[in-house]
C-alpha cells in the first residue's frame, strides 16, 4: 500500500484543523449558569445603529436591554424567547435553549434583526414553535420558528404569503399538526380587528375561520403553565421559574442590562492606548 508523503500528511492535518476551527467558530457560545444572572453577549455594530435609527455617541451611548417574554420546558430542555431592545426600538429577536434544566444555555437560533419573539410551545418532545413578528416600524409580517427535532434546529416560516401589518395575539397547538392562532390587525384599520386562523399541517399553512372586532380567545392558551418568566427588580434580571408543590423555584436568570451602544469609531477613540499603559 502506498504511504502518504509527509507533506501531504501535513496539509491534510492543517485542513482538518481549519475545518474544526471553522465549525467551532460557528457554534453558539455556551452561557454557564453560575448562580447569578447570566449576561447575554451583545456588541452592537454600525449597521445595528443605522438600521435601528439610533443616535448613539461616546458622550451619549444607547443602553441596551434583554427582555424575555416566554419559556417552555420539554423534559430537561428549556427554551426562552424574547428580544434585545433599546429604550425606543427593538433590534433583535432572541431564542435561548438549555438541554440540562438551565445549567447551561446557547442561542438556539440566530438573532433575527428588527423582530421579537413572544411565545414558545412544544406539542411533544420533537415538535415545537416560537412565534414572533417584525417590529419596525410597526408590528408586521408574523412568523414562526419551527422545529421537528426537539429544538436542535429551527427554521423560519412566514404565517402569510403577503405582507401584513399586525401581530400574533395568541397561538396554541393541540397536537403536532393541529394549531390555532389569533391575529390582531391593530386599531383603526377600518376592518374587523381580530382574525382566527387554523392549521392542520403543523403551521405550514393557515386558513382563516372568522374575523370580528370583539377579542377572540383560545381557551387552551390560557391553561396555567408550570414554567414562567418573572421579572426580578432586586437583581435587574428575568428569572426562569418552575412551579412544584405550590412553590416557584428559579432555574436560571438573565441580566436585563446588556451594556450600551456607541459608534465603533467612538469606541476606538475612547479606548486606552496599550502603548501608554
């Protein structure tokens, strides 16, 4: 059998190392729960500042905040949905996931610019959905993040084929295929404000059932949950809590304050010069 030349072996080893490094760089950072609020990494770019229409400077930076709006548990897995926002505008939708009951976390899906997530639900151990909408300049174009492998991978799917102004007010799946949602068109549209939709194919397509000006309620969506997101004023965090035997116990917490945005040029000017240290 012909042996590989040393140079070929060396090149192959370098190639393997480069592939491994690339894959490692693509892996979401692991956020360890050390018993205090977890700080979600965030560093805004010039594109973030311009896209959100922010007026940030070195003298007047723009504070950034994390907001968690929903949590779902399936076995030892936890998923928390929310957004990153400034005082005036939402920058990104965020979906966090844990596979060890909250001891460590990763971002389960890449951040979605100018959008927010407000609901997450699993019908079984494999099939789950997180719902949200674009938020700039108004709530519009609702979408789902869908998973069929227990949250290992998620894909984005639009609710409507055409642009629509409004937001998902309620959504609930009774099984892996059967779901209902209430779409709120917002006030002052001149048409019925609330629309009820139904899906028979796991959220791939939605058919309207009724439209009216009176609010529509999904009874199953109001079922008391054993998990919740609770604001913690003392620690300035969002606590992810589980109810057991009538008591709420915190599994993890995430810090509200994520730092502040300043233009990259301002950051470089304000940074200390290592040569003068």
